[in-house]
């Protein structure tokens, strides 16, 4: 989990950032499953539901967002100033 977290912090490309963040999230998923209890499984299911909603929302924004010149967003720094243009 630490590797995914710190790798995501240093990443500049959006797709790789999401990949490292997903590695981190799988660690949290495995923590819930490793408890081997009903409460752990319930918490994991709730966590996965919320995580799926957040990812779908971000992907909708990511796929529809464009820079001011009309090109697609590749780097995390491309999200700067997107509020001004939309």
C-alpha cells in the first residue's frame, strides 16, 4: 500500500497515477478480506461500492475534459485552469 501511495504522488501522467492509486486501493480491499469476518466482508463491499462510484465519476470527467486548445488531457498538470475554461 505504501508503494502504491508514494508512487502515485510522484507520477505526472494521469493514467499511471490512476494505476498506482488502484494498487493502493487494492491494499485496503485486502485488509478487509484478511479479517475473515462478516464485518470485514461487509466493510469491503461498502468500500468497493463507494470506490466504484468515485472512479466512474472521475473517469467521466477525465474522458470528457479537454484543454483550452481542444487536445486531450495527458498530464495531471493539464487539469490546472480547467475550471476557468469550463
